[in-house]
C-alpha cells in the first residue's frame, strides 16, 4: 500500500496532467483537509517531490487566502541531459539523488518502467557492496551516466 506522501504526489500529478495550463494552483489547507493530514505533510511532499531537480518550480503565498502554484518546467531533451550530467550527477552522486534522477527520467518518458527498475537496482548500495564506501558515490555517478547514455543512444 502506498504511503500518504505517494498518494498526495499522485493526486497533484493527476491535477497537473488534467490541466491544460503549465501550472496548477492549490491551497495547502484545503489539500490537507482533503487528505486528513497536517499542512506540513503537504509541504513535505512539495519540497521533496516537486523541486527544481525534478523539473518543477513552486511559488507560494502564505496567509488566509494563500496558495501554492506548481509549474512544470519544459525543456528539450538535450537541455535536460546537459543539466543531469553537469549539475545533477557531476563526479559523484548519493543514492537518493540518483534515485530522484531516475524517477525524473521515467516521469518524462525518457526511460520505461522496466528500465527504471533495472537502473535503480544497478546503483543501489547492495549492488555496490564490493566498492569501498568512500568511492561508492563516484562509482554510482559513473554507472548512472553510462546507463543514461546507453538508453538515449538507442
């Protein structure tokens, strides 16, 4: 069963997909009431699942009539790949950051769900257990870059 954060994320993504505009506007308190949770749970989902690294921009206004606008950033595949290789992966990458990148690639339709599962398994700490802890993030970055290159060259 999905946890509440996954459910809220799915709901917001459905709203974005059904909206013809490039942004949606929601009220944190109303969304919290709808999911019977605290507004801080909504904040958590927004900051962890709808951030710049995942291709979103959040704009908010606090107060009684406050709102949150979520924009999905549109860019070319090459722009996205340049950003992923240069800014996001770099020379070293943590497991959480790598999983975020793989999630973005799947969300954008660049990789399939099957490829997503394979990539996640290939870079997890269990697969890299023979690599020293100090070198794991560098090794993970190299593997991730090579997998992405192999997939886009198809």
